[in-house]
């Protein structure tokens, strides 16, 4: 067999494209229907399938250029490509850091050692360690910073997959590219946006006055909350389970408060505001992604020239995203009109730049799409029509290459948008209890107004990046395999919607769950395609994992508080 073979696929047939062999979901029944194959080609033996997959293994993760998304030949080709990725991934156990990043074991060990040394050394140079304090308090502050780092490390190891998992799973980014990109953006988001949510987590969950005169117990509870949430996250990350870090830390703090302080130790009004956001966030994510994807289907896929429509829509999406980020995180002036004008300027510049990149990289295909007659739409006679929820015909051939090329690139940009928003929101899960614990040690009031130093936010950002580099590949692999049916257009709609909701919530000070938001956004895309497109079994599994996370964090916090309280009572 040579690379010249090319057979268009249907839902029941074989696809041979660029020397890659894919089988549909009903491959077992397929081989009994030989009439679907041309006479000059017969089904290949299983040994040939393995050989083909091995031979072309390096092509599974192309670089993030526009041309890398132009290989798909419709929904079925994308589905077959996803099946190949799943089979390859399931053939191996979760890879180690060296195998994940294609580096030597010695290099991976050196990176881990450098991160560990930095984590142990940096606190000595932080102003938050305390000036003019006794050696005992400085040592306890040092240990407190390590507790916060441990929680931040586990956030990076588990939750960052929400932003980059789909891009890695679809081949839009290699794992190394995803980690480096997410590392920069997560740190930036934590540093620039983290303060808004941290104030809620730091003093909006527990009523510190209940623990007045019990500083040792409150300190033990805050440290135990960090350790408990970090422990459960580490267990989940080891097995590749994507769980909510916000659920972990809030559940841990509430568990400690109820057992050691009673019902009056919890700010129920503030807690209701936080927990309501856990319900609102997936609903908002689903609603926004539903609208975004329906707009893509109506105004791009059904346009007279879908390729040109996609190229025109991309700068608009970039303009909206960059304008929102600039207005929320980089206001050069406290004046709302000036800050909004600055955001509009940044958004316009970014949209112009993206338009130039798209025109440059997809120029020949765009010209080709203009010179040719409109290509036929894909056959949708077998699809169910359920009014506004029904799917519509999509482009094929050159038009599909352009659409997938543009939105594949946009999927990477939306993942970057999500990483920045996630860093700003979820760093609070580590920094909130950490700031309260440092205040107690250094003679402040945990429930008062605490100015969160910039070095503490940077410390949390560093912890997230460290966890992402060392263990992030585990959950990224899980997310990538579970959401592989997302095409570039669907992935863009889901990630763009989730990032918008998370960034909006961060600005309002709501510690929502990025996991909940992304799951809701993916479901919204499914609803936009049709009610039967949402997998009820997968949704049940996700909800079950969410239900287990809260009591697990609370139980660990209760046990750890009992141990730490006894230990600290002897030290303080």
C-alpha cells in the first residue's frame, strides 16, 4: 500500500488518508460488508494496521500552525483521527515526565530538583516572611508558605488541564508547547487578577471571631485546609481525575469550621454566594457556548463561502477576547472611559494582527475558495431535526480546510485565554488561607482587611507553574482523551465561553469552578448540535466525582487539624 490511496469516509466505511488508516466505530461489522471497499483494495490484516500506526506515530501531534488543522476531511475524518489517538493513548500507561515531554530522564530529574530547590529557597527572600519577628515565628511563616505552595502545586497539576487538555488531545499543541504556554499565562493571570478572588477566599468563608483567643486552632485549621485540599488533588492527579480545586479548598475550610467552631463559624451568606456560583457557572458556560457555536453554524457553516466567513469571524472573536482581558486585568487608568478606550485599542490591534496572520498562512486556500464554485454541503439526511437544536450542513473539501484551519488556530488562542482567566481565579484557592495564616502568625487579625503582597501572589503563581510542569501531563491526557470528539469549531466555542465566564467571575470576586464552567460549556456545544449529542453517562460520572470531592476535603481537614493543633500547641 502506498500513500497515493485516498478514500472518502462515511459513517460505515474505511478512511485512508496521508498513509494513516482509521476505522469507524462500527469497524467490527464493517469487514462483513465488503461492498463498501473498492475492488482493488482489500481489508488489511491487523499487523498492517499496527505497522502503519507505528510508522506515522510522530505525525500525531503537529505544531500549532494553521495548516495543521486543514487535514480533517469532515466530521467522520475527525472522529476517526480521535479514535486513533485514543487507541494509541490507551496502549500505554500514563507517561512519566521524561516521556511526556520527550526529554531524557536525567533532564526531567534535573528540572524536578531545580523546582524543589527553588520552592525551598525562595521564601527566604520574600518580604512576607516577616521583618523583626522572632526566629520561631519566621520558621512557622516559612512552613506556612510551603503549605501554600503545596496547594498551588496541586492546582497546577490538576486544574490547568481544563485550559489545555482539548488543544493537546486534538493535536493543536504538543504537550511541551501547552505546558510552556500555560505556564506563562497562568502565572500572569495569578499575578494580575488573583487579588480580586483571594479577598473572598481569605475572609469570606470562616467567621474568625468565633475563634477569638484560639489563634492556634484557627492557624491549624487554615493550614490543614491547604494540606487536605492538596492531598485530595494529588490523589486525583495521580489517577488522572479532573476535579474541582475550588470544591476541595472550600469543602476543607467548611469542614474544619463546622467541627471545631460549630455552625456559627461559617459565613453562610458568603458561602451561599460562593456555592450558588458553582451552579450558575456551568449554566452560564453552557449558555454562552451554545450561542457561540450556533453563531458559527449559522453565520459561517451556512454562509455562501464558509472559508471567507470563518476568516472574517476570527478577528471579531479575538477583538472581543483581548478587549475583555485588557479591560479586566490591565487598566492603565482608574477612569472607566479611559480604561475602556485602552481596551478597545488593544483589541483592535490584536484583531488586525490575527487577520494578517490568517490571510498570510491560508492565502492560497482563500483565493482558491473564491475562484471555485460553491462546494456541496455534507449530507445531513440521516440527522434528526429538532428545531433550533438541530445541526445544519457543513462545508466540505477546500472550504472545510479553511474553516478548520481558522478555528483550529482560534482554539489555541481560546485555550490561552482560558489559561489566563484560570490563573487569576484559582490562585485564590491557595493564597486565601495562606494570607490568613500569615496574618495570625505575624500578629494580625485573620478576619480584618489584609493587604495581600505581590510576592505572595507570585508565590502562588510559581506553585501553579511548578505543578503543571511536573504532573500536569497526567490530567491533560485524561481531558484530551475524553473530549476528543470536539472539532476545532466546537473546541473554540467551548473554551472561549468557559474563559469568558471565568474571567467575568474573577472580576466580580466569585471563586467559581473552572472545571464546572468548562464541562457546562462542552455540554452547551452538545446541545447546540442536538439533544442526543450529550453523553448522559459521562455527565453522571463527572457529577459523581464532584460530589466525592467536597466530603473528601472536609474529612482530610478534620483529621489534619486534630494533628496540627496538638503539634502547634507545643510549639506556640
